[in-house]
């Protein structure tokens, strides 16, 4: 049996974290060191720079600010809000929560070493509206947050940071995402063995369901999540080798399909599930190297198609083409039918970051307009294309934790 895949920090991400820590520590210790007995100063003018300098947010949204200090004896800063309590709240680590009232507000970073050195960020807060759900949603794993943007330009960037959720609701290892017809957002938290629902991107009315285990109401590293007809919730319960369906976040109507194996009614670490409007359920049966379709949760109408790779995500397009992620081979695929006929790939078995290239692509999403979205995980970006040829190739994101940046995106969902 092949070793099951689960997303852990890559060598690059681990090394980058260590290097960043070393640089920050050295900078804090030696910010006041002179060169060659020059009196303890540094070249250039002292400065304080907050990032992002300007951002649009929704009411009660959350954002992490960072500040760079140069030319001063200490890199530490204090944060405040120019408008006081009316402008929201901010922690001394830079975690900002916007107020409920729309308006323009300002976060100020002040140097501890020199109180005259400051930098100000401008925040424009807009009210939630009935169409606020429209947009592209991404789960940003190593930044532990859910991001929403208006489009692939990155406009309207809003983020709900898992670290800012109330204690028992904090994310441990966020994975995939789905948005229901009422605009509510559902995510899987594999590290906490549960799913989480919030009313909108501000994190309003957080609700969780699940605990570790293999019984009723329990998961073992849930990965994919999808909303089916009637608002029912489908979860790929990865290490329990099953698909779970529940009626709502109480767990009512708990129904499972699957045990470990490679026969009918069996799965081997399934990572994808996609219910269609006609009630059929499509599953990426990852380490059985196949895709499966059933008529319902009884397993009736079991039909499968064998593949030459391990599919890690599945999405059915409006034209009924089936799109798959091939995480281990750095490519995506499309087939014409559940039998696997008409197989077409985009990408190369060698990882890359150019046009038409991926580096461990995780989820794939076929939008209602026919365009394809891919979370290109180790390239820290989102990719959109018109079709499997790669035409209309557009990317959003780079490595980091700021606006327009991701670190290991693992989920994507598009609301028209």
C-alpha cells in the first residue's frame, strides 16, 4: 500500500521559517550595531513601515499587520487605532479586527525606540450586503486563514484568520472549503478532526462539528467538503476511508459510505467528493487510483474508472467533464466520463512555476462559467484558466502572509 498523503510543511517552508527567524532575531539584536567603530549608528534615515499600507475590508473582518523598522536600536513597535475604539481593535502583535460600522480608519505603528517614528495604514471598511458572498474563496493553510477576493486581480481582499477565532474555534490545520447557497462558509480542519461553519468571511457565528475517532460524529483528518442538494454536507473522511453525509451542523442524518479496501463500496484514503444537482456523488478514491460515482449514499449504481495516477481532488463541470488534481505528478487532468475516457493532462511531471506548470496542485474547481481554478499549493498561488488547454492562464498570489500572498493554499471555491 502506498503511504497516504497529508499536507505537512515542505522542506522549503520549514527552512524559510528558520531563516526568517534567524534574520529577525539577528536584526533585533544588532539593529544598533555600528560598522568599524562608527559610533553605534546605522546608515540611512531611521524609518518605520507598516504593511499593508492600505486595505479594503468588510465589517468585522480581520487582518494581520506587520511593521519593518530600520535604523533604530530596537525593531519593536506598538500598535494603536487613530479613531480609538470606534475604529475596531488591534493586538500588540498586529492582529486587527475591523469595526461593524463602515468608514475609513487608521492603524498606527509607533517605534518603541523613538516615539516620533510612526507609520499609518488606511483601512476602508464596507458593510456586508446580500451579494457579499460573491467571489473567490481560498483556504490558506500555513497562514491559517480563509481568504475571499472579488476576482483574480485580488481586489476586495478579505481574510478571516484562524488564530483570531475564539479559543475553542481556532483552526489547527485548515484544508478544503465550500460555500453554500445562503453564503455560509464551510471548511475542514483536519488537525482538529472537525468541520467549521461561519456565516461570512468575518467569521460571524462560528459553529463546529466533529471530534477525533471513527464513530458517529467523528472524523479522522477530514479533507474535502461539499454542499449537495437540500443543503446536505458531504465530507471525505480521509483516514476513515469513507464519505460522510450530514443534514446540518448538528450531525443529524449521519450517513456513511465506505470502508478501507479496493472493491465496491470501499475506498483507500479518499480525498475528493463532489455531489451534483441530480443527486449523484463523485469521489476521488485517491490511493485506489480511481474515480467513483454512486447514485446515493447507499452506494447504489456504483461505477468506477481506473486511472494511471492518484486523484486528489474532483470537480464536475457544467458540461459534465470531470476535472481532477494529480498532486503527486504536478498536473491536472480532465476526463469525459466516469470510465476515465478522453483523458487529457495539463502540466508536467516535473514541478514548475511558469505558464502551464504546477507544483503539487491540490484542489480543483470547475466554476459555473466553465473556467477552471486550481490551488497551486507549493507555488503559493491560485491559477485560473479557460479550459484544460491552459488558455487564459491567470495567477493570483506569491509566497508570504500579506495581502495577495499565500503559504500553501489548499482549497478554492467560486461563488458567481
